[in-house]
C-alpha cells in the first residue's frame, strides 16, 4: 500500500479493508473518527507514526476473491450491509444481553464494572435495533430510488425528508453514539481481556463483545466512508 500524507485513515480503509486491522491494532478509530490524517491520528493516540506506516506498507493488494466495496454498485453495497451486518446484529443482540446480564448478576458484586457493561450494552442494543429499521425503511430505499432515477433517466421526487443529507446526518450521529458506547465498554473490559478467575460465560461475553465491536466498526465504515458520500454525490448530480 502506497502512503500519502494527505490521505485520511478512512481513505486507507476504503482503499483496502485490510488496513482496518492495522488501525485497530494501534487503537485508532477508522469508522466514526476516520476523517483525519494518519499523522494526526497517531499524535492523538500517542502512536509511533513510522511504525504504523511501515505496517500499512506491508498490506498486500485486494485479492481477486475479495470484494472491493469502493467499486461495487451502491445497491449491491446496501444488500451486503443488510445481509452481513444487519443480520449479524439482529442475531447477536439477544445472546449478548443474556450473557452480560448473567455475568453482571454472578460477578457484579466483586466486579461492578460488569454491571455497567450490561447497562451500556442494553442501551446500545435498543438504539441499534431502531437504527437498522430506519436504514432499511427510509434511507436505503431512497438511495435505491435515486439509482433507478439515474438508470432510467426519470425525475427524482423530493422525499418528505427533503434531501438525503438529513437521514444520513441522523444515521451518522447514531453511529457515533454506538461507537462511543463501545469505546467505554472496551475501556471497562480492558479491551475485552477477561481476568484469570473468569468463568466460561464471562470469557464468552468478552469474546463476543470484541467480535460485535469489530463487525460494528466495519459496518459503520462501509456506510460513513463509502455509501453515504456516494449517495450525497448521486443526489447532487440528479438535482442538476
């Protein structure tokens, strides 16, 4: 991967999703906070810039069997987000509420941070469930309508939310809320590291929370850094 000073953290992950693993290893946010330069991100996190750049340079090209999400049509990207990330959230929220409630009840007396983890996840779970529905019922269908208008050369009717900027702004605010919740959970759990005395459910909770956060980061990246900018550009072009 070629490194250019003017490119943002999000730019590198958009170019090659493998860059997300490098940024995660250095504790750098590539989804909600990915709009800053790598150098600035390193300064904010106290990370060795040259060490990180070296790791980025080692990243290979996107393989033939891997999807380059920056190049696929927007309707395919939307379908991928729903099928992979929305389905994942819906399948795992219940499991994590069950695990976090059980661990908080059994171990919360000696480890009060576990009660807070349960409270935080329960809060974000409700927000995410509503968030997915807003995307699937409002934002995504309108983006597909824009694609149809572009393809067929037909006028685009003005939606009741006036412009796609409005639901996108709301979705990104909700992304930031969820991202901040998980930053707090990661801090409370020492980056999902269970203590030596942890039982199997305790360990399973931390492992599942880590997996959930990784999926959420990739999900938010695809929307904030690829889908939303392209949808905004498409609407501007259709309004000309």
